[in-house]
C-alpha cells in the first residue's frame, strides 16, 4: 500500500462511517427511530461461494432498532463503536480489541465482558462490510516475516521511512504499521507461509530466503487476520505465489485452507483470502512416504477430520485425499519430525521437492 493508498483507505472508511451516521441523523430529524440492518452471521446464513472460493454471508439480516427496548442496549453499543472507529480512523491511532473494551467504560457504554465487545465489533464489520483493521482495531496476536522486501511506512511519525525485512534475524512482527506499509520492492519470487515459529527460525538460519528467493512468513499457528491480509497483499500486489507448510495433521490442513479461502467466522469479509495459495504439506501421504515419526490421532482429531469432510472445500483433490489418508493411518506428524534425519533435512530435501511440486499444481 503506497501512502496515497493508505490515505485512500482512510478516506473510504470515513466516508462509509459518515454515510451511516448521516442516515441516523436524518432519521432522528424526521422523527423516526434509527435502525441498523445487521447481516446475520448465524451458521444457517453462511454459504460457500464457488466463484469467490470462500464462505460469504447470505441474504438474511436482523434489524436492530432504537425503538425496541430489548435492542436499545446493543443499538447504543453499535453506535458508540462506530463513533469510536471514526475517531481512531480520523486520528490515525490504533487500538486493540482489549483497548476497545476498556475505552467503552470512559463513555459509560456497558459491555458485560470483552466477548460481548468483540461481538459488537464483528456486527459493525458486517454492517460496513469492512474489516476491523480498516478501523484501526487490531488483535493482540503477532506473527513474523523475513526476507528481501523493502517497505515504506505510512503510519504517523514514520511516514516515508524505509526498511528491508531481511535486516533482523528474528524477523519483523506483523502488526498494524507493517500491514499498512507500502510494499516497495523485492527480489523474492515466492512466499513461504509456515505454521511454526521454530521452523521459521530454522528457515532464516538456513537462508531459505536466499536459496529459494523467498519471503518467509511465520503464521503463528492459525494465521491472524493481519497475517492473512499481508499474505494477500504479497500475492496480489507483488504477484508472488504463496505456498503453505503446516504440521501433518487435520488442524494443519485447516490452517492452510483458512489462508486459501477464509473461515466461516469471517464470512462477512472478502479481503482476507489467497485463493491461489498452495498447501504443499506436511500431507498425510508424506508421513508414510518420508517415514516420519508419528503421534496417534486422538478422538478429537478423528472427529475433526469427519467434520471437515462435510465442508464443500474439502470435497475434492488433495484436500479430500489427505483427510481420507489421515483417517486411514490414524497418525499425525509435526514439521519438526524431519529432524530425525538431521536438522537441515527439511530445508535440504523436503522443501525443494515441495516448491517444485507447487509449481506444477
């Protein structure tokens, strides 16, 4: 995102908030009780869109009215949050989910707990069809990135400052300032998203970024939305293919799918997916092929496999094949299992084969 892009996003968000705010004022001026139409995020209203290759919300919505005494509280919470988001966006200041919960108390807005506050934030996302990150509201989670990528910051106080993300051996935390920075230049030809921090460090030590002309991203387990946003930007803006490495278990397979096609929990958003991303392992079939040390699958693992088989995204191709294989062998393996054959086995042997495979998929 260039500085002008950052300003464009800020302007767009402020215009959307102003439009909704103006409607509320107009309704009040005409003697009407203001209402919000909040798209339903219930399971029954979440559908898989084959064209977009992700889950989206259906047409169902619920009206939240200031006239209904049972809804006045949640209506007020939603109104206050829109006001607070407008303030954050105008002032270019960031807040965490936890901050929002405590900030509400300064305005005597009542939330029972943070879970209720988080739910109202998701309601506002659904109303505006914009992610909370565009409103400068971020989660606490952090993941990391490393590689030859020049960025230019756009956040206040750092505008125009440039940084190369290969300058620090621990990588750089993927937070608000990095997610919104301009992606200036890179020599990379590939993005490798990896589930585990330990393997991220190993990849940096083994100079995977240089050997494979890659940018390495530690997703920190299930990738936070800021991480997914950055992966999408790397793909869309720099035309870099994205490959995903996870543990050889059903949860790793799902981590890859969320990067590729999103989650049901974020079905109200359409800016967090990389549909062309490739999951290259660790597959269940890799466990047998590479004779990896394994751990028995639990009943929870088996149930998760069976649940995913009902999901249309897992109904074909490698996704269905690997679920079936997990259920057949009832074993799982971690990325670190390759260390049985030496600390660099995963970077010397496994990774080159998987990168070559990704090019053919």
